[in-house]
């Protein structure tokens, strides 16, 4: 889980998101690829190197009812943290 939500995530060098079809979105990484499904694809679509983690979470929360906001914040933060641990995402201060 990420504690500093004011960090700005950006894809690491050599990593990029690619839509193979309308149903299949993948994250290309130097070691291969990761298939993105559901929330993962939605979250990475918002990673532009400009938005903070808090802004990404807020954008996602605006699309869903208030009952889901806590779960969205937890899942988005955990997903971004896991990509950071795999050196797919870098975090910087705004």
C-alpha cells in the first residue's frame, strides 16, 4: 500500500501499455508482458506522468457509487505499489 498519495506514477523506461484488441490490453515490460483486466487497465489508463496517485483514485471514484470508494482507493494503491515493486512504475514528487 502506498502512503504518499501525492506521488506521481509514471511508466519506467521500456514499459508501455498496448491495446491488442478492444478486449485485450497488455503492459509491455522488458521481461515480457502483463495482461491487464478490468480495474488494472482502468488504473493504468490514468497513469500519464502528470496525475498524482490521489488524482487517479479520485477520478476512478467519480465513476462509481460512494460505497465503492474505499475499496477503489485500496485496490488502486495496491495495484500501483505492486507495479512499483516490479520496477514497472516509478514514483516522483510533483
